[in-house]
């Protein structure tokens, strides 16, 4: 059997343009690259993990699990077979 790619022209098998993350020789010092460097250099993640936030998350996790268990019990009841 012949190769399945043989029936398609070469232009269909390759992308029309390179992916945005691929390095381009012509855009070494271009404005997009400068903006990207500025954004990545000035980015600082912020995480506020106070005691109240931790309690809020744990209560939400507990209530979500409880609602999930109740919905499962109501909509998917187990049917025990006498054996």
C-alpha cells in the first residue's frame, strides 16, 4: 500500500506560518520580543493565603463534596440484589 501522505501536495502537510513561539531570526530585537521580555521580567505572582482564605477554601471543598455525594445518592441510587 502506498504512503498515505503521498496523495497530498507538500503545501498541505506543512503549516502555513510558523508557530508564534518559534524563534524568528528577523524578530530578534523587534517590539513584540521587547514587550514579551518586559512582561516576563516584571511579572511577580501574588498569593494571599491567610487563615481566613484557608478556612474559606476548606469549607467550600467540604460543602462541594457534600453536595456531590447527595446528588449522586439521589440521581444514581444503588440497587442491591438479594443473592
